[in-house]
C-alpha cells in the first residue's frame, strides 16, 4: 500500500493530464458576471456611497456581452468590465450631481445648518470676531460682530463647526 502511494505521488503528470486540467478562470461564463452584478447591487444596500450599484451595472452588462459572444476570452471580459465600471461611475456621478436626491430632512447630517434661523443668548462675548453660545447640551463657537455677554443673537449661517450670528433686535 505504501509503495503504491509513493509511486502515485512520485509520478509526474503526463502531458495529457496537464492539457485536461482547466483553471477556474477558464470556466467563467456569462452567468458568473450576472451573479456578480446582483451581488454587487446587493452590497449597495449595506454600504453607503452609491458605488457598488455602478459596478453591479457594469458586471450585468459584461454578462450580457459575454452571453452574446460566448467565445470571448476572459481578458477581454475583464477589460470590458473595467471600462464599463469607469464609465458607469462617471456617468452615474454626473447624473446624481445634475439631479440630486430629494429628501424631507435636507439638514439631517449637517447639524450646524439645523440651527440657522434659531435664536440664542451669548454665553461668552464675541471678541475679535469669535465667541460661544450654548445650544441644547453643547457649546458652539460663533463668529460675528463684537457683542457683549447676554446679547440675543440669531444664527444666519453655518461654516463647518462655527455658527455665524448677528445681533437680534
């Protein structure tokens, strides 16, 4: 038994055996691209940024192209996928830039902008253009004309983490 095992291991494969073996990449067909496209589009539900959707579309189109041309080499399929990925991301970004998504909470992730139009009292004087106000449970840096402590102010804009204010009449 041991001699049989050693002879099987020690015998190099013949040319016929080498020709019969195929790589996983040799067996990629159109439905692999279609499945990859669906999986990439499913990733889009879990990852923010609207990127995987465009890659999924590129994979689906590559699947259709490889279905129409079954003898297309894997290298060409990869080139088609790469080119379509770049084109779909660029076109998708341009489309979303021209037609931004409408939302009923436009300032949801822009906390400073939520305070525009609200009125507060200065906790620290505005000196040299900067001071502080208390907003709910936090303190915000404010900028505007120099004003004393206790002045009623209105937030007119948000510039990053600094709120621009003006004195309220």
